[in-house]
C-alpha cells in the first residue's frame, strides 16, 4: 500500500499542467504570458514566448528548465548573466507566481520582464476577471517570515532582532534620516524622529493577518525612493535580495507605504521604510 501511494505521488507531480501565467502590471493583466509545461520535485519546465523586434524575427517560444537550488527556489539564470533570471515562486507546492528579469535576449527577441500570475476565475455568470486582493510574488519563505514579523511588530523586545540598524526612513510626514538601535531602544516601536516611523502603525492595523491589499514581492528595478536606493546601495553594494511589502494600489508608484527587507544567507532583516501620503 505504501509503495502504491509513493507511485501515485510521483505520477501526480509529473502531470503536465499547461497552465498559463499572465504578466501583471499597471493594476491589470497584460497579454504576455508564460506556460507552465511540467513540474517535478526538482524541476519546473516553463515555456516563454518571444516578441520579435522591428529589425528581425525570432523563434516564437523557448522552454526553460528551472531547477531547485539549495534555498528551495526554482531558478535559472538566462542570457549568460548573473542578474538576468527566471524564478517560480511556490505556495503549498503550487506555482503562485513567476518572476522574469530578462528583458532583452539578443538583437531580435524580446522577453517581457515582470511578475506573471495566474488569472483568478470569474464568478459564476461573469466573464470579467476579478480584481486582485493581494499579490504575493516572493518565495514562500519570505511570506512565512513576513507573517512572523507582523506578530512581533508592536513588541520592542521581540522585533529588535529582526531589524538591521540603522534603518532608513523616508516619509513625507517625517524628517528624513536613519533610526539607530539606540533610538529604537529608547522610543520603542511607536515614536521616533518626528512621529510614527515604524510599519506597525501602517500595515498591521489594516492588513494583518490576512495580507489583504498588499503587494509582497522581490524588489526588481521598480520604484524606490532616491534616498533609500542610494542608502541601500552604499551599505550593501547593490539592490539584490531586497523584498518589499507595499500598499497594493501603489506598489509601482511613489506614494503609499513601503517596507523593505533584505535577505542574507537565508536570514531576513527589516532595512527601511518609506511613506508618502496623498494630499487631501
């Protein structure tokens, strides 16, 4: 009986899914897509579609083989580049999102860069794709970390070890600058600089524990304030391995609230916060 169950599990994992994921940007699904061809415990096969340039034509598609790395991510570098990649993010064993950072593959063929998601099914009797209540475009380990982080956000002694000090603050309603460990120990999670500079008062009251109205994903050349971008680059040498939690409505824009985290050797730390309130 045990042998039969093992064989069934193997067969299920090797089923050809042929599921499409569509690029999501500007608050809507675009026409560009990726097809999930096959998934095994160690490999995910994706079909990506090329778009010919005005100067020449190219093949219509190509299969990419994403292998499971030591972090548990299904990942492949493309274009012989350390910065160009394709990654499939899983939740509960299923592909939740696909990230592509490979916008140019040669003199002829364009490969769209961005986040690709599965379209939610329309409600019964409708043909309209429902609006997304959240976007999770990050590995499951980051979502687990974020959920744990939210549990600790209002407790100074619990959250202090989750922060890389000094962390950067760039808010329209505060003095710009850094928050040191000394300031944090003195003032706690509620007030320092000139007001509430910690994300507990912004995100947890409205979104925890359901993560509604949030964008949760890897930072990948999108919007980031100049102050944070410069500070992070000076401190870390680049903007790699940074994740952002943002208001879903404003995740591509320079308004709303955004919290930044960085992964190093499998450990996440809170590194900065920015907030721009809309004028009345």
